DNA sequence: CTATATTTGTGCGTATGTATG
DNA sequence: ACATACATACGCACAAATATA
C-alpha cells in the first residue's frame, strides 16, 4: 500500500526525485517514446505528492527535453 | 490605494504581467543595475498578488537573465 | 452546434526548511 | 539567538484547451 517511492527527508527536492524517476524509466526503455504519461493529478495521487510537485517535475523534464506537454492533451515521452 | 496594476481578467497570466512590469522598469532605467528589489512577500502585498505569483514572476525574470537571486539576501537587477 | 469529460494551466493560502546577516 | 529572504511542499479551486459523443 503506497510504498514511499520518494524520500521527503532527502536533500534532493521531491520534484527532482520525481523527475529523475521518470527520466530513469525513459532511459531504461520502460517508457516508450511517444508514450503518454498519466495525468498530472493522477501522478500526484500515485506518487503520494502534491500536484504542484508533479507540475515542477514535468517542467524539469520539459527543460531536459525528455518530454513534451500539450495543454488539454497530455505529456508525452520524447 | 492600491490601484489594479495588473489585470486578472487579461489573457496574459498575472506572473507574466508582473515580470513584464519589472522588465519595463529595468529597461527604462527606473530600476538601476545592481539594485535590490523588495522582498517577495512585500511585492506580493504591494502588487496585490499571491506569493507564488511573485515567485513565478521572479523565476521568469531570472530565466530572462534580467535579475539575479541570492538566497538569504535578495533579488538584484542585472 | 452543444455538452461533457479529460488534462494542463493559473491562482490563492499556508507551513516548513535553509541560507545569510 | 534572531530577523530577513528565498526554496520547497502541501491543499484547494477554477479557467482554458482538447477531444469526443
């Protein structure tokens, strides 16, 4: 039932941990290119973090060029 | 007493209006280089917007290279 | 054309942590 | 020890864009 997944007491910000989590799964091929990620609200619940934290993680991933976000549609793996 | 300054009903996001406001004042020379801006909480009250909105405006300005933020000190005009 | 559902975007409030002076 | 200031994080609500029935 909802493992930790991320460590709130870590010096690494939660949003960064989350972004790294996605980045690692993309790098390993677990997330296929073109694949749509779950909605941000869903991810927040799934990860047990705040919506704002997911938004920051997505921004981080966009800035790294790992994903592309289309308003009203979703976020896709590049 | 506290004019609108920014228009919440505008299609332009508040944080962008705020960033543009600062950018314009910097470009006009009204804000001198090296000058420290008021604190984010103060700006939030002064502008009548939320703290997070100010934070977003500052982030916008940092990304544009117009200001530099030093944690524990303040935000300075470049 | 309208209505609805989904998803991202924006905004407010608050609390706590960290760094500097 | 204390004040100031930025950083991260939580919660909630509503608006805007997109797709579909």
